[in-house]
C-alpha cells in the first residue's frame, strides 16, 4: 500500500511540474481577495521527494509551504491562537507548531523516550491531546499538553489503560474524548497480532482519565482508525479491514448520542469499491463523507438514515474536512473537490500532491 501511494504521489508531483500548477477555478478577483487567506491545510510531498505542510486559499492557490523533516500525517488546529499542530506519520517523533496565517514554524516538540506519536490529536481550550504509543508494546497513551501563548508545548499528564494501537482521537465536548483504538501491536509499521487484535471505540472522561464507554465491532479484525463528530455529537468511526481479503464488511459505523451503535449502509458491491480501507472521514450537519485512497473513491452518506447517497471516483482520494453545510476533499493525485451547501461537487487540480489528511482553517 505504501509503495503504491508513494508512487502515485511522485507521479502526481511530476505532473504538477509539467502542467505549471493550479488549472481550474482561479480568477483575478479571487487572487486579490484570497491571496493572504489560507483556507485549507494538509501535509504534502514536493516534486523532489521532500515533505512539507501546505495551505491553499479558497481559489485553490498555494499560500505557503513549510518544510517537514519527515512525512507528516494529521493536523490539529487551535483557531483562537491561529496555530496548527502537525503530527509526524506513525511511528512519529515530532509535532511541528506552525502559524496558520503565514506558515512560520514556531517550534517542534519531540516525543518522549520510548514513546511515539500515532499521527493525530485535537485541541480543547489551551490543551492539546494526542494519541501516542509505547515502544515494544504499542500500549496506548493519551498525551495531554499545555499550549503556551507562543505555541510551545509542555506535557501535563497522560491517560493510559484503554488499549493498544490508538490512532485518531476527537474531543466530543469539554469533558468527553472519543478514541479510535486500532487494536494492532506493531513493530515500526509491521503488524504483529492480526489474529488477536482488539479494536474499540473508547470514550474517556478527560478530567479524570476514566473510561466511561467502550464499544467493539462484531468482527475483531476491523481496525478502528479514524473518527468524525457531528454537530449533534454523533461519533462516526472509520475502519480498515485486516482479515480475509475475500470478505467484505461495512467500513463505517456511527455511535448515536442517544446510545445506538450501528453500521452505515451500502451494498456489498459498493463496499468492495473501498478495498477494505477508509482513509479519512468527516461530517457536515446532514452527511458523512469518507475517502478511500486504495479504492480511488469517496462516498457520501445521509447521517440520519445511514444510507449511501453517492459514490464517486477520485484518484488516491485522501483528506476530507467539513463544516455544517460544506465539505472539501484532497487527493494524492493533486485533484481537490469542494461542495458548498449541498450543491454539486466542483473538482479542480490543485497542483499539490496531498497526503492522507487535511483541515479547514
């Protein structure tokens, strides 16, 4: 998987050099109005193979690129301080703190000894929460860091005892944290326990660190990796299947705020399109959007009924981010897609070889 994705990313980067960058949807008025207003941000790969984090404006033009020492993954945003926390891809060793206005790198925090980052985090007030692992066991750790006014990080405490292989986490409310526990013990990136893996969706009371709820899927080889939280506080979980490749399983489920925990709906043929792999997931007020870089596609579900509304092709579909009435997608092929207020989806060529995730600023 990694080699295929990297190959696609490199080919896309070479195509960008040949074409000269962004092709569609740019107007002179948009350039003037949006030149200094980054709207989307994600990790990317440069044509020379180096890694960076890139921001584009609403017109699709690059506002800034900031270098990364190693491949990046997820990004958490502190909107009040206008800071982005860029996480290294697992097993990651750094968090880069970057201005969302200019791309200036303020500081870089390095992981504790025998710890590594899983590539995701979220912000709650003046605190950054991260998923981490312990070398040798993949035992999950939630790191809780104080965010200083200049963006520097200092570790306050840790939460442990909830499982191995956590990946993404999301703040549900000021007291509640949702954690996607993948359940996989890895040596670097090699899985070691696929026959006995124990994924779970775990809810943690942030002040006390106590587990308040825990949910397991029927198939223990559905590794829970990514999360999205709706405006109604429903939590959507996205899976990657690690079992028999001939078996087709639902790759998305939703934990309703009222307690129901159900799979989202699609036919066997439609789930087959996703190639056992959801790469990123996000929610608008009424929809769930999920990407599959392996399947070169993305799907849109009705959040109330769980029914699949559309399934569309997008080469190396990667990042998705959303607000109440709109969503946007990125891809390793350089294509991006925007939907405003449930209107038709507009596709453009961004000229950026995007990696797995991106965020709205």
